[in-house]
C-alpha cells in the first residue's frame, strides 16, 4: 500500500512542475524536478537508471521516464 502511495506522490510531483507542462524536460529542469543536481542526473544516466531521449543535439528527459524512475525506486515506508 505504501509503495502505491509513493508512486502516486511521485506522479503528483511530476504533474505539479514549476514550469509549463511539457512532454520532455532539458537536463537542468529534469534534475530540478527530481530534486537532484545535474551531476547526479548525469550519473543516473551513465548507470542506465534514467534513459534520455537523444532525438536532438541535447538530451531530453520525458516526464514519463522520470515517473518510471520514481516508481521503480520508491522507498517503502517500512524501511
């Protein structure tokens, strides 16, 4: 049950972005959305935990991909 709450909270956080709703975010905004630094985001990409879209010259991070990452790595409240 708590994992479902964490997933719902993560989805709500993504939905309440401080900038206009977008299908994909640049590196800086994706990191800000997750509450991490751009260096940490780069490390997560290197480890294969977050997959950017590279259709353009710069990597873009889909909001769906950020939600997927949060859902998979949600910490149980019982820990």
